[in-house]
């Protein structure tokens, strides 16, 4: 048997990080078993679908390493509508489904509760197809349905507790439950790996597989992804769009590594491991069924580790979208599809950035932070942080800046070591340690109170530009 798995997103919004995890798990499982990964776009919600969301799905999959051309599809669920309707008719003709004209209020009136399921009122009325009549599946009156699940064992559901659920609406259009099963059957899906939230629907879908005369797939319901309050990640409340992390400057490799840890762990208590190790070690039966906490702070730390591990030439290439507004080249470490940021340098110089890149690489956790660290090198004058200016330019700052200008201007060699020694002398003469002495200098030259090592930055900036900025700051203070 050839393993065939599917990833079936809906094009109704940004690409959810939970969906990205499911895609990766399906992808690895297919590769481990020499199988096929099928992409099926479930686009039957015409009111919410948008073409750009479909392109977003394809681009997001590209970014996490599931490249176009390496999988089967994309198929579109809407193209299979004829088979959905035919399956509904077969179930009706075979006595496994019946038409129902009950309104929700009627059911509630009979059962005395809005929380109880359908009461089977139309089971034996013999109604025929008609506008406004839904088609309901006739669930077995006895027995149970056991789901073979690689993550959760073999959960069993009492058939008497499963209501006669709708499989086609009053206008004849099949609902998700039926369409999903028919598509899986027609595409030969052998394993369904998806989020835990779908588990309550699984016995219904398995009954449909049985009724259609096809052996159900093997299931694997991976844990739901939750926030720090242990609430399911919500598009309305949480930062869940994969594109948002990509555009902020998270590396694809870091994101993929972290997503795979949501409910699973590599051997020997490791967390940051090469993708080749994840592909080799991942097992569905080793996935923890408990909810998985999506910790953005931990993801950020992961990304910082991945950035620091890049060869310097790869780090330089990865930063280019934020420094130049140029999309990254295919195969660059930052992946594909990064949205061009709005910042533009006045005079970006690749050689200048290369000189400070090793310093910046150790100080940023996401690639977009590169701008705040190096923009002062490519602007005519630095963009001043008002709060940093107020804090740094205290009493005595004018005299300190004047002395620093004189000391720097007299240096026979413009180097980091010489600059540091000169400012140490200026500070010592005023009873200041180097940290205090360099605060107004840093803000005057870079515009910020934190950033790259100061003296190495001044060496790259050069004497003329450094002294011009120090003099401008002194003038600003004195008015």
C-alpha cells in the first residue's frame, strides 16, 4: 500500500501556524514511508474564499520547505461537487440517509432543549428530495464506532450518542463532513493527520466511509495548539499568521524546528536540531496528546540561535530584504515570499554593512531588527530616539561632548581601540566610568541608547561623519 496523506486548508485567511505544523507532520510522514503528500484546497465556502488566500497557502508552504512541484495537487474541493452529490444520492438510495424538513425550533420544542441533538423525527416519514429538506445520515441504533488513532490509541464512541447528522443542505449542496470523506476516497488517502479539534467529527466520518463501502483511513489527531492562557490559538486574539512571522524576519528553518516541537521532542532532550534529524526521528506514536503551548518568546530565542549559526555570508544575504527592499533570492536562508519592508536607506553600501555584520549577527533575534541596529550607518544624520536623548544628555553632557570631539579629532589612528582609549581618558578626567561616558556619544552618533559595539561602529562610520554628528549634538544641547 502506498501511503497517501493530505493537507486540506481553506483559503479563508492568513496561513495559521497550527496548519503549518500539520502540513509539516504530513510531509514528514509521507517522506518516511515513500508516500505521497496531497494538497487539497477546500474552497467550497464561496462567501469567504479569496484568490489571494490560495496563493498565500502555496507561498507559505514554499517557505516552510514544501515546494511546488514536490507534491500532488493542488486539487480544489469545489471541482469535485458532482461526486459529492452523487455520494449523497447513493446513501439515500441505499437507505443510509433520509430527508428531513424539521426546523431547529421544531427540534428544540420536541426535545425541550437547545443543547440536545436531532431526535430522529423524520427517520421513517419517507420524505423525498425537495427544496428546503436536508439529507440526514441514519446512524446505527446499536453498537459503537472505534477510531484507530496513532496518537490517541483507539477511542470508541457509542453510536446511540451520535445524532443523525446532516450530510446535504436544503439546497442539495453537501456539507463538509461528506465532501471531506468523498474527496479522501477519490484521492486514495490512507492516513489523515490533523488537529485534535476534528476528533469529534471522526466517528461520523468513519461511519460515512463504511456506508460508502470503503475502508476508513488510519487517523492521527495531533494536539491542539494553545496560547499562554491555555486557550486555543485564535486568529482574532493571537498572533497566528505564519506570514507575520516570516515578514518579521523569522528564519524558515527555525520556524519549522519549533513547530515540530509542539507535541513532540527529538531524542536526548534536544530541541534545536537539524531538519534531517527531525525527518529521521519524528514518529506520530510519540506525539504527546496534551495541548501544545505556542510560546512566542521561546520561538524568538530559537530564531536568535539560528541567526547566530548562519555563515556570515548567509546572514548578510538574509538581511537584504530589510536593508534594500529587494526580495531575497531563491534559496536564501530567509526563504521566499518576504514582504518588502517600507524602510529605505539614504545611501546603503554593501561593504559597510559587511564590516558590521558579524557584530549585528550576535545581537538580533529576528531579521527585521537589523534596521534599528545599522540604519545610522546609511543615513545622513541619525534618527534620534527622543527618550534616549533625554536620558543621555544630562548636566555636563556638553562639556563631555566637547572634550570627546577634541580627543577624537586629535587621534593619529581612527580605530576602535584608539577611540575607546580616548573616551576612557575623557571619562576618567570627569570621574565617569566608560559606560557613563559613552552614553551621550552613542545617542549623538547612532540615535539610540543601545545597539552595536560603539567603538567598532565609530571605526566603520569614519572620522568625518562621527565628528559631524558629535558637533551637531553639542549644538543641539547648547541651542
